[in-house]
């Protein structure tokens, strides 16, 4: 009985989110121009604005509106932007798996999220169709069982916490049978976009697994951290689950030293260690969110000395074509001229890649 009651809660909250541009127009949250282009925009990437953030959007909180409310700017595609900006496909041994680093793999069981972030780096896949079929999941699990060098499975997105408790418990249980696995990481946006999903049943699955769970929450501004989001993170912390955060640096959302400082301090006060700050990937139709990498680096430099060391995440670039993630630091990233950067791949020795970012306007 109890289980039913709480899954009902989050399903109900999920259903309260807005799922079309038309619906957002009736709430007076999008422009006429965006409504006019609705079919084109939603053909590329679906709409889902979480109920948990609608109040803030109605209250004109621009940092929240920009993240979740679709805009016709998404139809302006830059030449450098691509469908699969970080080259997942190049390292995908079977559907729903990406094995880029020897010791850890990504498993993507679903394409659904509780919110659709307009800058999503997997927007060519996320929101389209449901995700892995039972037989594809079986094949992915069987690949993981055979690769004994893998220590960690990272469930990622789509948002793995949109799966039912039953499905999650099944994945946890099958993975814990593989004795070479040690940790199970969950990359999720749930704590701020669907806080009711952090139910007792979910905590039980995480707490009782043989695999040590790490939960990495995607959070971009302290405005997302309303009372319910804070409660969800606190529940996870009190259940003894190690918590990290990742954020994406986004123009008009969090691109100031002050905004970042406030966010990182707020996270630390909730027991969440800021892990990565991502330079926006070159996904199609995301240019209006892009921040120059040189500006990103100077903001990070300004934080140094003004926050406790553990509040400062690493600024990361995920290289196009599947060459891996690198810190945007001198050893890995050098600016050659304006908007041109030379990166050293962390997985292919002596492989240097030059990226030309579209100039910001
Ligand atoms: C980002 C990513 C990981 C995780 O990298 P960490 O640096 O351990 O957080 C693992 N595999 C793939 C394919 C990734 O893109
Ligand atoms: S939660 Fe992650 S995967 Fe889902 S839309 Fe946002 S960025 Fe994309």
C-alpha cells in the first residue's frame, strides 16, 4: 500500500508539469512567435516544464524560465553544432551504453526526463521515444557483466530516476550480481525538478544495495533550490548517500561570478559537493546559451580564494567526437586565437583537437 501511495505522488506531480508550448501560452509564459513555431521546435525536442518550477517562472525568474521554457532561438543552428556533440555514438558497444573510459560505463535506460532542459546535450535522443527495450537492456547488462575492468556503472539520461521503483530495483539487483562492480552512480535532475520522486522506497533501494551509490544532481542556479528541493537533497544526505552536483554554465542563467558563488555555497550548505561545471556542449540550437570559454575561465579564477576549496567545482569541456572530458586548464586547453581552442584528449595520447566555437553575439 505504502509503495503505491508514494509512487502516486510523484506521478501526480509529473503530470502537473506543462508539456506543450500551447499550454505554456495559455499560462502566458511564451511569446506569440514561439507559439507560431511550436510544431517546428517540438519536432526537435519535446516540452516539459516541471510543476516544481512553474511558480518561479510565473514570478518572472529569468534563470528558471530560460532553462525550461522553449524558445524560437532553438531553431537557429550554428555550423559547429551537431546532433551528438560529445561523440557518444563513437563509443557505444550496444544500444543504451557508452564505454569511453576503461573503468566506467554509461547506461541510459530511458529517454524520459522530468523536465526538458532547452540546452540538453543529448536532445537528439532525449525526449524521443521511451528508451531501452527489455531485450536491449538485457544485452547492455550482459556486456557489463563480461567487462570485468569496469568498476562503476553510471545511470544517466534521460533521467534514470523517472524509472519506476520496480525497474530501478531490477537494474540495481542485476548490476550488484556483477562482482567486479563497486559503485553505481546516478546522474539526475530529479531533486530540483521532481522532488517528490525522492521517496522512502527510492532511498531504500539506494541504501540497501551492495553497490555504493553516488548521486550527482544537475542544478544550475540557487533559484532551483526551493524548500522542497532542499528537503529532497536533505533526505538523500540523511540516508547516507554521497552527493555531488554538476552544473552547466549558461548565458542568462548562471554566467556571473556572483551567481556561481551563491549556487556553490548553497549546495555545500546542503551537503552537496560541487563536482563539475560544464562548458556547454555544441548541441544543435543551443547557441543562445553559450558563454565564451575564456570568460568561463576568468569567472573560475575569480572564485579562487573567495570560497572554501571544496565549494569550487572543476570547469570541464567534453570534447567533440568522443575524445573525452578535460578540465579547462592550461595542461589540457589552450586558446590559439579568439574562439579557437586546442585540447589534449585524456584518452587518446598525443591526440590534439582544435575546436572552433561559434562566435558569441
Ligand atoms: C562524463 C562521462 C563519464 C563520467 O566521467 P567522470 O569524469 O568520472 O565524472 C563516464 N563515461 C562517459 C562516456 C562520460 O561521458
Ligand atoms: S535532465 Fe539532463 S538529459 Fe534530461 S533534458 Fe535535462 S540535460 Fe537533458
